[in-house]
C-alpha cells in the first residue's frame, strides 16, 4: 500500500488534477522561468509558490487558508510532490519579496503554458468563430457578505449579492 492510498482527502479531484499537472510539466515551466532570490530554511521559494497555487486550486480565497486547507491535507501535498507545507506567513513573505522582474518572469511562464496546453490559444479564428459562454448574473450573498451590495440579482429585487 503506497502513502497516497493510506490517506484520505476531501479533495480527490485535486489529487487527480495534480497527476495531470505533473505529467504535462506545468510546474516545471514555472520553476525554469521564475527566479526568486530568497534564503531557504525549510522550503524553496518554488515550493512556497506551489503551496500558494494549491490553496487557490483547493478553493481558498487567500493565503491565510494554507494552514487550514493545504497543511492538514497530506494526500494533496503528496500528490503535488510536496513533502510538507509551508506556513502561510512564509508563503506571503515569498510573494512579498517578488519584484517587477519576477512578475514578468511569471507572465512569460504563463504565456508558455497557455501556448502549450490551451485549445483557445490554438483556435483557428480564420476558419470559424469561437463561442464563449459567459454568465452575467451575480452571485447571491448575505447582506454582510464581503463586497456584497443590494440589487436585482437573478430577477430577485432587493437581493444582496456580488
């Protein structure tokens, strides 16, 4: 029995995504393109960036959720090739240390990833239209919800949403 099968994750789809992610070499592009000069105590800057990406893929709304979403989920960590998870504060420090140069490097890496893997990038616009499905309705929320405002949400006058 391997280490992954002996652990449970509520985010099994994320574990599956990690295998595709690694097979396609997505993160390797980022590691090759983005250079962050930072002292390494326990985790490299690339490992901390990956922890930040994992929390977003896991549905986290901010880095603060690394400690509650990613750190306790060892199956997800291992699926992404991580031996542990950096604390949210050190991930935040790594992102804060990034300058304009690193942002440019990340943009270059993302463009390369899109060129290699996105069907949208390779669409033959000269042969046919590309159809995009866009939902213009707001998301219902409570009146105390972050960035919520009162309005006409999905034909419900007086509803709060964002």
